[in-house]
């Protein structure tokens, strides 16, 4: 069952996800999911890996704002 959970903050959150991975905003949004998956696989710290996995799960469920918020909680490299 798919839910429409788009809010007024979703475009800003999506832009934040693009910026996090240095992707052009014209790239397909699906590429963000790919980058989240690779980041989770490459993470050496278990907490960071779990954070990327959580963000990926939220992103694939359509919770873009929540996925963006999870990434803001992760340490920056």
C-alpha cells in the first residue's frame, strides 16, 4: 500500500539528500537510494552503517524528510 506523504518540506529534504552525496539535482532520485546503499556497505562504524540503512529504508518508503534528518545526525567524514 503506497501512501502520499509529500509535504511542503520534501523538496528541500530531497535537495539536501542530493547535496549530501554531491549529486546534480537533475539526476534521478533513485540514484540517492543507490548511494545510500553503497554508503551503508562501505561504512566501517556500525552506528554509521545502521544510520545509512535506516535512511535507505525511510527513503524507499517515501519518507524523504526523515531520511534527510537521519543523515544530518551522522558524523561527517
